[in-house]
C-alpha cells in the first residue's frame, strides 16, 4: 500500500480547523465560552461604538471627575487639620500660658461662579480674643511664605513648616482640577460657536455632518 503524503496546504487546513476547535471548545474538547474575548463586554474592533459626537459629553465626563477629585483633596486637607490640632494640644499642655499660641488651620468651602462646585480653601489663622480670628496672608501662590507665621509662637512655626508643604500640594492639585473644569467649559463654548457658524460637526471617520 502506498502511503499518501500530506501536502503543505492540507496540513495548513487541518491546523486552522484545530485552532478553531480550540477556540470554541477549549483545550480539553469540552464546550466552553469562546476564548477570543474573555470579557464578554469587550466588542470586536469592527463593532466598537463610535465616540459620542455631542460636545456636551465632555462636561459629562469632566465634571464628575473634578467633583470626586476635589472631595478627595478636601478630605485629605481635613485630615491634616485634625493632625495639626492634636499636635498643638500636646505642645500647649507642656508650655506656660504665655507660650501656648493660637495658630490654627481651617478648611472652608468656597464655591463661586469662577471656582465652581466643590471648591475649598485651606487657610491658616490666629485667634485674637474670644470669637475673633485673623487669617494670615498667603500671597498669590499656593504656599504660605515663612514670613506669614512671624506672629506665631516658635513651636507653632515649626509645626507650620511641617504641615504647610502638604497643604500647598493640596492647593496646587485643587487649582489644577479647577483649571481642567474651566478649560472643558471653554471648549464647549468654542465648539458650540463653531457649530452655530455653520461648520457642522465632524464624525469619527472625518466626514462633516450636516
């Protein structure tokens, strides 16, 4: 009997069929889910939805992110306020009345037309008499200068030097989140103006929509 040799094309065809069986039935031959996309929610490349074309979707994404970021930063700032207050109580308990000091930190919501919802401030203050406080000058940057604490006790200045760098980073991040929000709003205004001028919208494949 003559043994028929397998041609390269025949071997390739059998390999393709074997691969297809593996993808459909699994390595043990049992019925399983297809292994091309383990995540059932993942669509093949040719079935992926086109990105949203409405420019207001930008704010639908940006605004929740900004609010969540500001909330997280505010909680971190309040944690620093609590830590500073606890350290201050310990220091005051070890000192005479004349050296107890009255330096504190306050986190306050400060929403406005420019800053938007969720905005807050982290401010240093000195207590001056009963129910009177004097807020320290910060200047234009995100960090208080050392000169702002010259009226505080020496030990308070040391604590301020420890806590203020962390508060400054929180202010910088909060300001950055606010800038992203304002930039997104400016983008929406510019895009709407472009659409109103009759330029139309552009689809994902580059065609102008009427």
